[in-house]
C-alpha cells in the first residue's frame, strides 16, 4: 500500500499511514487519468506542429492548402 502523510498544527512533521482501499483506488485512477491527459496533450501538440509544417511546405511549393492548414496560418 501507498503511504500518506497528514500534517496538522498538532503534528507539524506529519503522521504517516497506509492509504485506505478507497484512497488507493482513487489515487490509482488519478494517476492513470493524468497519464492519459498528458499523452493527449502531447499528441495534440504534435498534430498541430505537423499540420503547420505541412502548410508551410505547401505554401513554399505553391500547392493548395486544406482548410485546417489555412487555419493554422490565419490563427
């Protein structure tokens, strides 16, 4: 089990204890959600960077842009 430390005015150095089953389940769910959100943010950034690079390459080559590529330039 994961340990949790609780601080209070009476115990400024904290009291360490094991998490309850419910606390552990919530902690595990929060960690999984954070990892998923981080992966989604990274994927979105990469997709936007790729779209911007594609738009730039097409502009240089004189090719027509897709609407999404044009939006990356306008925004």
